[in-house]
């Protein structure tokens, strides 16, 4: 009987820990969703909790953009990036300033060009959004772009 009680207690503890972890993850809200014309998007990721929440949510968004500045040994997240996304016909479908190192956008399937500007320097990326296959692009600036040490 004691072995059964110990197993039950261990199982109950495990379930409580898993539920607590799920609640902790759910407790970190995502940044608000905005619209640029018909395109819904959110941006942020300042702080580990928000960055983790956005990365987890990115699986449900057709496009994820990540912004960083290359340092000597690693990359540092970038924020306040001016972003323009153009469709294959050259029409601007999204124009905003990213409030953090991540931007998620609900774009229809198609080919897009991303222009991201930080401290007067623009990086470009071409992305293809396919139905059911989220696209991701990293826009990386050289060290010192934002005026920090190089």
C-alpha cells in the first residue's frame, strides 16, 4: 500500500510541476497584435520571457523576422528596426517599426522582399511564405551599427 501511495504522490507531483510550467509559459503574454492594412503583425521580444513566448508562437504565424547585430563572438538582439515588406509586384504590404528583435506577420502565401533599417543601414531579405510552412528570416547588421562598441 505504501508503494502505491508513493507512486501516486510522485505522479501527482509530476502533474503539478507540468501544469505549473504550462501556466508559467502562458503567464507571459504576447505583445499586442497590430495591423498594417490587412496584415496582422506583432513585434517585441525584449526580455527572455517575451522572446520565448514569441518564439513559441511563431509556429502559428506565416512569417518570422529576427533582427540582430553581429558582435565579435555572438549576436546581440536589435530593436527599433524600421521594416518594410513588399510583395512580388512591389506593393508595400507591411510597414512598421519593430519594437523588439522579433516580428511575426500573417501574410498570404507568396514571395516577399524585406527591407529592414537600423541606424541608417538597411539589410534586405527575400522570403517565400508557403501555406502550412512558416518562413523565417534573420536580418543581421555588422558590429557597431547601432552605435555600440564594435
